[in-house]
């Protein structure tokens, strides 16, 4: 595991270490993030497509929080924007910008998989 893979791809590892303490805990949390994404991402898509904004907002809020803990700054910002749109019942914003959120989620997953050697 080469930490430079994360750093060179814009992940603020130092922010994550401030919150999580050490690399062992950070790496465990990265694994948890990947595992959670297996169900969270399909549910985000489903809730956006069906207009279930309460559930959608809950999931993007959780994604925002996890992203902040791990130093995924861009994903945290995008998730926050979607959370606010959900709270405002702005389904048009969500549908228009969903792909950007999903693309960043996928980019992060790919980086983390590479870092963890998965």
C-alpha cells in the first residue's frame, strides 16, 4: 500500500488521519467505505430515479460524512450539494447532477481499490 496513490489522486490523507488517528484505522475505514458502497450506490441511484428524497438525502448525507472522514474532499462536496437538494425537494438538481456524483464515487472506489491492492 503506497500512500502516494491516494495523495497523488487528491485524497487528503492527513485530514483522515486527524480524525481517525493512524493508518491502520484509516485503512480499515477505507475497507468499510468500499463495502458500504456496494449497497449505498445502487440505493442512491434507485432513490434518485424513484424520487424517494427522504431516503436519498439520508444516504448522500452518510456518504458526505464518510467522505469527510477519509479526506475525499470532492466527493464530500458533491454529496453535500445533493443532500441540500434533497432537503429542498429539488429533484431536478439531483437528476441533472447525479452522474457527476456517481462518477466521483467510482473514481474514489478505483483509487482505493488500487491503493489496497484489490
